[in-house]
């Protein structure tokens, strides 16, 4: 959010108002703590900071003509929702978020915990029954996403039991137990601290995740904000009620979208038609990200006031004369400068492989190209132990492209022998060599690279076989999610991968949802919007295929939380090209193998 604060006067002005409102209760500066990661580790700091970002984003959306028809908040997010709706003045909202989080920090922190469980609420309630009175259902976020909270020792026992039962529950990074009996220890303090607030009738309808219903906001007094901290967050029920009331679009005003996936799951479970969009993303909190959020809302039918974005611009009339579709190529026999025909090659038409040539006498073909973080900036998002590597899916893509050119619709086998490293500056030359076709039409294949200067020796990165075969299509993805499958919690998965050295940037963070049904794993992946246009140039964009494989890190397919890096492929064929999203099924084929159907 700091980047947005530097570039957006509207956003920065609202942050300053929040900073002034907080000043009555704290001795720190909002702008200082937003730049200090260590300060944001403190609950009494991060909750007010999150509130400030939420209400400032709402103000920014409004400045672009996007006015809410209703608001809903999740846990502490209800404080921001109440202010945005006009039910709490900024000083009153600041009092609630600052003094309540201070009570949590001083009394509750260190004595509890919270865990996200990828199961329906009813099943979770049964599973935590042995810890009745010590663990509570804290939040129902979706049809198969439930949060529990309670005493630290009981939470550790429950987490171990979930793991023993094969349930991939995830500990939330807090040391207190909101929405549990633990909160009763701060009841009198919260009621006293918040007694001075004066709630007002809202200007915008306020849906309460405490009651699950539309609420008269004159009741948002101290007692309500205690209940908001103590009782279960009925987020799924509240969003369901909003769908019933006809709402079809949800905009999450937060520093990172933590609820958009939950909203979509609620929508799908209800059989409704609605969308959810975020505002900013972790490590991507600047104006470009917000403009993409505006565009995302715009293409889904939200009326956006673009005048502020294009200040000083003017409308241009398009030509009224109809296109005649006539071609006027330069005459003459001389080929233009840069034409590959001048060097005896043909264009290969691929982002990785620019040219192709038939090798004399051997019947083989050579494909050549160049790779670098300048030519393909998104490849910089595939970091392994501090080094940028071309993903195995990228090498597979080159093999598929060579096969397409040669009439081979099947990659019978492809084995990686050495990593293809991209330097921070400069790039590498790549060559794909396909040998002469055998009697059955198959061709041997090798992939090489060397530094772009040409002084270094060629390195062979992969060998394989191209062939032809019958494509199988035994995966029905029309019914989705698959019947009987349980959704797994994937929040924080890319952060955990980064901790073990797999630093995937935005283009490779496409995994959206994972389900498990017995030995089968189902995944949904999407190319981030800013990279979707690149999909037309690839058979299957390497970042999208890579994201589907990340699902293995949420199952017993991999050790711990590590996704395996693919090193060998067999029987690869494509049924369609240029996808921007996919649904996949993974099944284990041995200790090291996975079968992937898309």
C-alpha cells in the first residue's frame, strides 16, 4: 500500500485522516509502521493499519465512481465496513479498532491460536468435539473452509489430530484465539473502552457477519463490537443472504485478496451468478495493480468513472471509412532486411524458438531461439534457490512446438538432464534438434543452450522422443468441483514454498483451488490477468502448466509442503491450445510419478 500512498492523493489523504484519528490512542505513526515489517508483526499495530488500508481503498474506489450498494465485513473487517457505510465516524471506528486490538495484545496474545480447516463446518464441529469448551468454530468462510480457535495446548492437539487423519489444516500466524471463549477475558475492558462510541443509521446497507442478516446500524454499539470479537464469523451465510437479495458483484478492499476465493466458492455452491475482485496484492500494492482491479471490475459490468484515470485526455473519432482489406506488399525480388529467408531459415513463430531449418542429408530439423529475462520477463518469476531457471514446463513447451512443426502430436518422452539457468543480464541461445524420423514416425529430440556471446560450450539440457499416437480424453471437467471431493486450504502456499527456496513470482502463482477425493487431486489454475495475453503464443503457457503441478505440494504426493520440480515427462499430448485457465486431475503413478489430465 505504500506505493499507492505515494502515487494516489485520494488514498494518501484518507490514510492521513486515519493517522490523525489513531493519534488520540497511540504514539506511533501510521506511515512509519506501514514501512516497518517488524512493527506490523504486532497485533495492536497491524489491525489498525489494515483498517486504514481498507477504508482508504474504499475511498479510492469511490473516487473512480464505484459506490457500494451494500457492505459486508469479516471479523475486524466489519469495523471498516461500518465506517464505509457511514455507521461509525472515523474517530469512533479508530477507537474500536485501536483499543480492541490493544486488549487482544495485552491480555489474549500468547494464550491461544487459530487454525484453518478445509472442511465443511458440520464436519469440523464433529472433529473438535473432544475439545468442547476449549476449541470453538471461529469462522465459516465457505462451503468447505472453516476456522477454529481456542486454547494453545488444545489447538496443538487438534492440529496434530487433523494431520493424523490426513486433513491439511493450516495454523494461522496469530497467538490469540478470536471468536472463542478466550475472548471473555477482555469482555469488561472492551465494553468500557468502546462505551463512548455513537453508532448512526448507515447510508449504505450493512450486512452483519455476526447475525448473517441485514442490520440496523444504530445497534453497532460497544456490545456489538464485543460480540463481533467473541462469536462465530458467519461470513458464508451472510454472503449467501446477499446473493439471495440480488447482489452480483463483490469488491474486496484489502491489501491482499483473502476472501475473493471464498466468495466465489459460496457463489458456486449457491448456483448463483456473481463475481469477486480484489484491489491490491501482497508485494504488488501500487497504482498499476489498482488500475488492473478497476479494469477487472469494469469488464464484469461495474460502472467505473475513467475520467480521473485519463485526466487531460480526449476522445478520438475512429475512421468512418470501411476497411477494404486490400494488401499492398512491396514489389521486387529483394527480401527485406531481417527476413529469415536471407539466411536460409524459416520462422518458427514461437516466443522461445524464432527460426527453424531442415538439416541436409540427415532428415533432421534444427529450431533456434533466445531466452532472457528481458525478452521473456515473466521467466524471472521462476526462482529456485536464488537462481532463475527455465521451468521444466518451458522445455516441454519447446518440445511440443517442435513436434507441431514436424507432424508429431505426442511427446513420447522428455527427460531433463541439466537445469537451464538464465543470467541476470544478457541471455542464452537455445537450440532444439529433432533427428530423422524412424519407421514409426518418431524422432529423437535434444535441447541445448549456451551463453549469448557464443564463447561458452553448448550444454545439453534434455533428451526425448517425439512421436504420434492416439490422444486419450478420460477426464470430465464439466462437473466442477468433482462430486465427493474435499477442498483443501491453499492460503499461504506460495509463501511456504518461498521458505524452502522455490520463489515463484506473480506469473507463476496461478494455482487457485485444490480438491482431494481419495487418491485423486483436482486443481484449478489461471494465468494472472497481466500474462493472459501471452497465452496465444504458446501451446500451453509454461507458467499455467507449472501452476497445475503446484497442487502436488498440497497432498501426499510430495514431502512436507514442497512441490516437486518435474524432471521427466511421458506421453504428453494436447487437446487444445492457448488456454488461460485450466482444470486438472492428478493421480499418483508410483513413488515419484504423477499422471496429469487437463
